[in-house]
């Protein structure tokens, strides 16, 4: 068979497309960290003459931590999507944190715990507008503890849908986390599923729902950020 008759599926462009699909891009917030790890590993290799394999492994593992895979939101309206990959740690009724500016009455909260192996970018849970973004310093307790929602360093975002429903999403630093990144600003229009920030290393993300929302996940369930439906908003059939 001549070169012209070769299957088009093996063209360089097709292969490159397959590689791009298999290897997710990296969040920009991770690039300085990956670069620092690569430089440190390279310096150690230059000084000792050994450790090439370990250097490559450390750099690749760090890059994988900051991966930002493509996600496709489900074709449903009136729902709140998971803001993060991880495991549902708690489903409860609690007052929202004061920085969200919501009434201090208990509302449904779904907390998702992210291990160091999970994708650590966060995604917008609903279509709407950013009402407020508030950062709060704090301690670095293990993110799987309930007290982490109140005591740990965190960044809160309040969103409002076109129907007036308000949803709060809070990025919470964990035991190993030392940096929260949030790209949102008040007034910005956002779409459900789009990436808006990340937390470096083990952490937690809390989503506060309007009263009357119907929670559709259970404790222990795995979530996929931007795809898993956490809850249906009030008035949704």
C-alpha cells in the first residue's frame, strides 16, 4: 500500500489530537511550582550526577497535580454542579459563613474533600453573575475535619443565577495547602463548569445552596467537577 493509501487515522495531526485528549492541560497557577521543581531537580542532577529518573518523576507528578481536564456539563437546567473533584465529606444544614453576606439561617451545604491525588482546579457550579469574592486568612487543619470550614484559610465566592438564586462556593485550604487561587471578580458573568481557581495540595470545597434545594449526592460519593449534579435548585421539576 502506498503512502497515499495509508489510513488517515495515523496522520501526525490525528495522533497529536489523541495525545492532547489523553494528557490534560495544566492550570496556569501551577506553572511556577512545576518550574521550581524542575529547576531544583535539574540542579540536584548537575551536582550529584545522578537522579535523572527521580527528577523526571518529581516534575511529572507535580505537573499532574495541576492538571485541568476538559469537562462537559450535563444538559440540565436549574441545577448546581460540583465545584471540585473529590469525595462528598458532609451533607448538612448549617449557617453560611458571614463573608458570603447571606442570612445567618441554616441552609444546605455539600462539602467535597480533595485528596492529593484529585484534580485540584475548581469550577463554577452555576450559570450566573459573581456577586462577591472574599478571602479570609486562617489555620491549616486537615480539610476532612468539619472545623476546617470555620477555622481554615478560605476564599468565598457568592454567585447569583438569572432567576435570583444565590449559591456560595468556598475554597478551603487543607493541612498541606498553602495557596488558594481565585480568578473571579465581582460583576463577572460566568458559566457552569468553567474553571475559576485552584487550591494547592489537599483541600476542601463547600457549596452553600438556597433553602429548598434538593440535594442529589450522598456522603462518600465521588464527584467530578463541572459534571456531577450536587443539587436541584428550588422550583426545579
